[in-house]
C-alpha cells in the first residue's frame, strides 16, 4: 500500500516536472519573439516614433513579467512576500523614472 | 559515511525551502532584489533625463549598433534559460547536470562581458569618454553598473560550482544555488529594460 502510494506520488511529480519544462520552453520562445518584435519595429521606417516607443516599452514589461512569473517562479505558491517586495521596488522605480521624464528644467 | 550519498534518497521536493534557513534566505534575497530594483530605477531615471545632453560629443544614434545589442540580448536571455535548467537539475538531485548548466551560464555571462568591453573600447575610440557629456556619464554608469552585476554573478556562480564538487546538493547548499539563479534572472530583467530604453530608444532617437 505504501509503495503504491509513493509510486503514484512519483508519477505525479514526474508529470508536474514535464509541464514545468513546457512552461519554461514556451516562456523562452515568447521572450525571443518579444525581443525580435522590439528590434524589428525599430528597424522599420515610417512608424510614428511615439508609437514605436510606447510599443517596445510595453513589450519589455511583458517580457519581464514572463521572466518574473515563470523563470523566477513568482506564479508558484508561497510567493506572496516576494511579489510584494518586487512590486514595491518596481513602484518606487516607476515613480522615480516618471519624475525624471517629466522634469522641466533639464531639457 | 558519506553525507552526499545519504541525501540521494532524503532530498525533499523543494530542497531550497525545506529548512528555516533556506526559507529566510529566499525571503531575504527577494527583499534585496526589491532594493536593487529601486537602485536601477534611479540610474534609469538619471539616464532618461540626461540622454539628450550630449554637449558636442557623440549622441546615442551616432554610436549604438543594432547587431551587437541584439547578440548581447540573445546571449543573456539564453543564459537565463540555462540557469532555469540548472535549478531543475538541482531539484532532480542531479549534481553533474546542475554543474553543467551552471557552467554554461557562466560561459554565456563571460561572452556577454567580452562583448560589453569591446563595445565600450569602441566608444572610447569614438571620443565618448566617461566625462564627455551628461549623456555619456549617465550611459556608462547605468550600463557599467549592470556589467558589474554580470561580473559579480559570474564570480558568485563559479565559486558556488567549485564548492559544489565538495558539498553536493543538500538542504544546506540548495538555497545558495537557488538564490544565485534568482540573481542571474534579475540581471536579465534589468538588461531587458537597458536594451529597450537605452539602445533601441537611442537608435530611434526618441
């Protein structure tokens, strides 16, 4: 009985690892695609500059979310505090950048 | 007799978080990464504010090249994946496979550093020194600081791998490997914003 139970657990673990591997590979593929899209958009002439800027920054944010949630396992359970820490940091960083972008006496 | 061998059967499913010390390292390291995010945020803010102040020196669109940036990006992105594989191997309790993937990560990190040094030397020859303009200072500080992080990561992971020959994968060493891989992913996270904000927006001239 005990061996059968451990066999089942082993099987479940193996399946979980298989699925995890698929997640990693799909995330990596998507990240490569986002990178190619960003470089491609910059190379194409005739697209309004502010549109390109907005588009590639959005791509960067999405790519980073994949990195955080899949490669750094933020999607897994017991990641409440890490999520809080990293997004608090990101919020402060965002406000700082926003301040310096809209600063009026440099440009 | 051999503590490494005993652990082959006894390693828990998530060895990096099976002890209180491991849990603390995990939480503490994420807290550190939050702080690092703020630090890089300030450097990005400085760069974005000063990126047009070239003071007669070369501007971003004069010097940045797409192919080199693209190559660096792919190298760092791939190294992120290889360190994920290393952690998978660690959870499978397969020391050799973990070492292999971490060594590949280190080699890719070194390749990235080599490219960055070549790039900076080239800029120096094009008269973009550290003190040439506000743009150049902000650029070298931001990208150079990221480069220092890559260097630190390379040294850290290499020394961990040397230690791993002796200590193997245990509930004591697993948190170290896990945290080092988190650091390496964070380096890639920062680079994603650098290649977008510094290089691509620079080439765009936006």
